[in-house]
């Protein structure tokens, strides 16, 4: 099987032979050609009209003439009056039956077909049988509507695929806009969006903690070893933070430069403190640039409400205290029973 490309995925080019016959059979089945149309659908409106006139006019006249010729009916006037009376009495039902026979049946089928398309059922098809050389207008209309439904169905599927791809691209670029390219952690923009939502979450009573992390000695590495070595230190710290917190629950951030942060949720204070110690110990052992981290840990309390700035301010105070004490340690603010409390060193 030959193939070619034209602004998109590879498309098979079928060679003549058995495959072409299979393709023709599939096309007929796809567009209603695999199902035989009823005998009435194969009769055009003109032929239906001729058949109706034959049944309603010519046959009754022939019957009346036969009765007169046979002597059973001797009074033509009486027969004419009787015929007119029967005609008037049967006018309404015969009119309805004639209209249904001529066009109403097809119109109802077309309305049902359009209703299916309107409801999004694009697989609806008329049974039209194999295409012939001499088809009446109504049968050609049904066949064309089958093609129209197929076109709508294929275009709708293609549109859905493109919308799904567009949605995936939108999510991808939105995710990239919230990510720090060096470390893979979330950035300050996502932090400003995420923390207020976390503080407003009704489940925050289970515990919300903010840890601010600063890399000790990072400026010395940048000045003596260059920015590439500094980037390697930051990337290593980002990996350790991501590996030391719970995926899908806790969220790590890089604010910029050598400033990082973690939001812990649904955590006990002791477990949160152990996670910070884990980050500190792992980073000290993982880098060969003699860099360490200072961590300030602060807990949310009901007295602070949903104020992000106040929580960050108190966490910053703990971080500065850790830096003032020489770095490479975790300093936390106890918040049991009070909105503020002195920082404690661990």
C-alpha cells in the first residue's frame, strides 16, 4: 500500500483491485446503500400520482361501465348520483390517504431525519439501496441528505478533536506559566493564587503550614563558580523539595533567586517539622558547593483568618531568625493558643 503526506498525518493511498471493491462496499453501507429502500420509496411522485388516479378515477368508472353493460345497473343517473355521494362521503379519508401516499410519508421521514440530526445523532441514515442511473427526485434527496449527515458527522468529529487538542494546549501553556523552568516547582504567580484558596478551604482546620526556604551561601557560589554552578545548586534544591513533600497534597514553590517555599496541608505540626528537617539534611548532603538552607516555618491559625500577608510576614520573621542564628536550621513559630508567639529553634 502506497502512502503520502500532505500537511498532516500519513494517508494511505489505495491501489486498484480488491481493496477498491471493499471501499465501494463500505461507502454504500456508510451512506445507506447497504440497506434496500422500500418499494414505495423507489416510486417517484409522478408515478404515485398516476397510480392514485388509476385507483380513484379510472377503476371506479370502469366498474360503473361494466355494471351498465351487464344490465345490473340500468339507470346511469342513479349510478352517477351514488358515485357522487360516495365520493363526498369518502372525500376526507381518501384525501388524507392520498396525501400520505403522495408526499406526507416522505415529508414525515425527512422531518424525523432532521430531528435526529438536530439532536446530535449524526449517524442517522436513510435506506436508499445502491445508486441507480435513473432515480426520482425524492430518492436523490434522501441520498444527498445521507451525504450531508455524513459530512456533518465527520466535521463534528474533526472539530471535537481540534477542540480537545486546543484544550490540551491551553492546559499545557497554563501549567507552564505556573512553573519555574529551572527547578520544575511552581512559581510566585501560582503561590499568589494557591495560598489564598488554601486558607479559604473549609478543610484547613486539619492544618495549613507555610515554610519559607533560603539557600545559605548561594551568592558565594555564584561569585566564585559562576551562574551555571549556581543553577545546578538551585535545581538540586528544587528536586529535593519535590521529593521530600507529598505529591498532590503539599506544594513546593520557587519565588525567585535562591528563595523557595512549601505549603503543607492536612499535616500535624510534628510531621511538618520533620519534612522541613528532611529537606535541610538531604540538601546539605546532596550538594558539593557547601550550601545549606535556612527554613522558617509558620502555621495558620483561626485568629489570622485568611490573611496571606500576615502569614507570610510571620514566616519571614522565622526565616530571618534562622539566618541570624547562622543558617542550616529550621526555626518555627509556635501558634498553639495564640496568634503570635516567639520563634523556636529546632
